């Protein structure tokens, strides 16, 4: 009868630790980027939901709620509960969504990850997590697209 080995050698353990370290070094940056992308997508979805509610309000009342440089939270008395079920007031980074409305024109935007208003706006697709996400009158005029730069 032959006895099996009782455990692992130090060399075997070092190889396993090195492999796990290499896989972690590859996976962590990709995971962080995936989390930021999901925050962007959630923000775009919430902005669309607010825009749909504002547009519905505009159809019913022939004007959108008038706010000069306010937040979506200040819109809730106008829109909830008739036009909203879920009330998205913050973006994916837990910053308030901003709103400007007058007449039939409205703009909803997020300052994104850096929490700073971008000036001037690029008015096109962006590749930065810090670029603002802006929707005006139902159309995204600045939005994230493609590979994002940290």
C-alpha cells in the first residue's frame, strides 16, 4: 500500500498565489470600469424617465414645469404621483439630477462622476466618465459612448 502526499509544497503554493495575483490585477480595473459604465447607463435611464414625465406633463398642461436651474427633486410636486411611479431624483453617483424648464423647452442633466458642471458642453458623444450627461427636449445632446477614459 502506497501513501499519498500529505499536502502542497511551498513552490506549488507560490505558483497559485502568483496566478491569483495576476488574475486580480487584470480583473479589478475592468470591474471598476464596468461599475462606472453601469452608473452611466442608470443615469441615462433615469433621465429618460424624468423626460417622459415632463413631456407628459407638457402635453396635459401645454407647458412644462418652470424652474430656472433647479433639481428634479423640486419637480416632484408637479409630476408625482400622476406621471411618476419611481421617482429618480439622483444620478448613478448619488448626485442630484438638474433641471431647467420654461415654456415647452426643458433640459435635464447630470454632472456625472466629477460632480462639476462641464463648460462648454461638447454636444456629442463623450468618452469620459467625468463628462456631463445632458438631455434637452427629449433628445440626448451629450451622452457617453464607446470606451471610456478614466
